C-alpha cells in the first residue's frame, strides 16, 4: 500500500504521529549507529557528500540541491518497501485533503510495479471508474510521457491537475494486444464511500474506501435499509471488493459497529513497547445481530482486510469471494516542520486470532470466483507479488486458512466456485449479473434459515 491515491497519498491503515522522530542521544546519529557502526555510517555519509558534489559540479544541467536531496530521500524510503516514501510539503498537504473524502483528481488507487503504475482499484463514482479502468491495469505513460524512472509520488503528481482539465493515460491490459489510450477529465471528487440497496429482505452495503465519513455512512445505511424493509430486514452483505482501504480508525469503528465485544486488530512493530491492540467497546450491535456475509477480492486491501478479519475471527460474519490483497503493514506519518513528511512502515497488522495480513490477506470461508475464466494480469494481483515487500517473521506468504466459523450452513458446501457457462456478462447496474453477490445472497439466506430452525 505503495498504493496511493491519485489526488492524495493516504492508504488504508495509516496512523499519524504528531511530530518528527528525534535522535534521543543528542547527536545526529541514533543509538544503533553508535560504537562499531558509527565509523561505517560516517564513511557512507562522506560517500553521499562526494556523489552530491560530483552531480552538482558535472551534471549536464544545473540541478538544485533541493531536487537532489528530495530524490535521495525518496530513494532511501522507497527502497525499503512499496509503502514507505518521502512526501514534499505539497504532497503532504494533498494527503491530508484526501482523508477528508473530498479531493481533486481522477479517483484511482495505484501502486508501483517495476517502474510502472499498477491499478489497485478505481474509486466508485469517479472519472477512473467511468472510464473503465480495471484492477491490474498497468499505466505506462501520462500525457505522452513514460512513468518509468519516476517515483510513485511524482508519477501520481503527473496525473493531478486543476478540475475540468484532461489527462491522457496509456494503459497495458491483459488480453488486449494494443495499448489502450484513456482520456479523463479531472474533477473535484466527493467520495461517497458508502452506498446501499435492498434486495428483497437483504441489505447490501457497499464500502468503496475508508475515509472520515465511512462509519457514519454505514450507520445511516443500516437505518435506511431498515426503513425500506419496513422492519423486516433479515440479513446484511458488506461488499468490500476493490476497497483499497483508508483510515485505521474508521476500520476499527466499522468493525465495532457489529462487534459488542472481542478483539478487532493489533499491530506489532520493531519495539514491543510500541505494540498496540484495539478491542470492541461494549456498545450495541447497530444491526441488531443480523447475519452478515462479507464479499472480498484481490482489490480488498488494508482497512477492508482489517474489517473482514475482525468479523471473521469473532465468528460475526462469513467471508465469500476470493483472497484479499494482503496489505498488512502500518504506515506512520512523521511531519517534518515545513518540509513535507515521511511515510514510514512501522508495524504489521494482525487479526484477533493472531493471523498476519501482510503478504497473506484474508482467506474466504467460501471461495467464489467473479468469472468462469478469470484472465491473468500482467501486474501482480496481491501484495506478495510486489518487489521487496515486508516479510512476516517466522512465516511464509502461503495464505493462512480461515478460522473455523461458529456455524457454516450446509448450503455453503453447495455454492458453486465458478459461474455456470451461460452466466450473463457482469453489468454493475444489474445486480443479477454479479455472481459473487448472488452467491452471497444465497449464503446469508442460508444463515437466516439456520437461525430460524435453531430457535424453534
């Protein structure tokens, strides 16, 4: 996660630090650099200074020291993992704007993939979604210029611009021989992160990302669904497919909406004193205990994985779909007093049962593919496929099995993994063509029927 947003750079599960990190020993080097390592550190800094002087003196064109230092900071951080980065003051301002759920751009979540931009997910209701951009697409050029050689933040900046101006992308897509040219008009994007619909007596709540307005939106959606159902709402589906994440506190709040007790998520960092855990506060389940099925796919990342893992581990919901993305690292933001900010990976996420999300993701209780013959992507489909990802100590990136649910309806074993050959082509405006959604409805109704039978 880096997945970053076009228009702003905060991706699911990022926490904030109020100030910058300061060396505690009073010197310019941290304690780890003291002693035997200090000499080598000085030598490497001398090497850096030598290279800096050489570039300033002999590069074909004059380059400002600011540009050179910004590039060096970017290289230092992006070389650690896909989600750490240095942000200039403007990029830091953009990121703060994005988390409010209102920002300028085209509405696309991307990550770096071998120097190109890989689409993680278009955001619902944005120019990127309207243009038909898909998870797994590779963006090779912006406005006629290649993105190769640019840092992720710089590549994203190329796609930003004033509202009502055009940006042209060249896209490489699996199964399409020729490059695809896409023209989009930038907009001030008001992200409606929560949408809902009633299908007979089952409520479907779609969460496209986690911003400051997501938890209130979920609560409003449940109240609206109850009113539409005339008091006969029987179950819920939380659709987290292609939800790239967002704010950690919103993931915790949404989980707590349906969990009157139990753990939600924990983080483990380099220093055990910094480890944290969050549990549900003893509040009323806003759904009144309705059966819940969660839909996931490879575009479900970070904050959406936290919610899915919390409800799955607490036996509050069943997960249906495909393996989630596996972005299970925490990025802490360290503002740098007028010089932007550092986004640094500082911890890993774990579900309440102790499963790591990082490089693994959430395994569905019931695996259901979106299409009968899914096309492989040029680009990686999961965090584990990216270069130099953060590892999980003592484990592999093999998907961890889902914990046994409290109740797995007998009907779950009869849900087909693949759509039938005559299944209609998916049309987002026609729920009947959404195979995963339809199987989710089957599963939640089976849970409802099982609950009725148990209460007799």
